[in-house]
C-alpha cells in the first residue's frame, strides 16, 4: 500500500500533461514565463526540507530515549524515533522521485511532450 500511496501522491502533486485542442498555440508555460514542469523542483525541495525536519526530530527522539531512565518512556521515545525516521525516509524518496520527474521533463524533446498524454480515457 505504501508504494501505491507514493505513486498517487506524486501524480497528484505534479501538473497534468493532458494535451489541449491547440497544443501548438498554447505552450506549457505559466503567465509568469515559468515552465510548468519546473514546479517539480519546488515540490522536490519542499519534500527534501520536510525530510530533513523529520530526520532532525528522529535524532532528537533517539537522544531523548537514551537519556530517559524509565523503560516505558524509553520504549515510547524509541518508537517515536522510528516513526520519524520512517517519515524522513519516505520524504527523501518523494523528493528524489519528484526531482527525477522534473529532470525527465527537462530533457525530453518538446515534440515528444506535445504528443504525450498522461490521462486515461474511458
């Protein structure tokens, strides 16, 4: 289920590449002149920063688990550190996939992108 959620979240966060009726007349550029596929770099950076934050929290929980004298408190702190570490790992993976997505669309020729549609038609 984790892989499915990962793929689903990446696809939902990325801009759609569905073709318009007049793809030649409407390039994939926003009104500010910033190409849409470059938003993947912004999203990847946000995932990376969130992963760094979760990693910092995991280290803090691990240090707290070492300093606690009660066994039940230490077990709870270790469990919190594991959850934060897993979250950081997932966010690092999301950042890597999102940045790879942006790089992929950076180097694919424009005519291939114009013919590509990532939408499913029933």
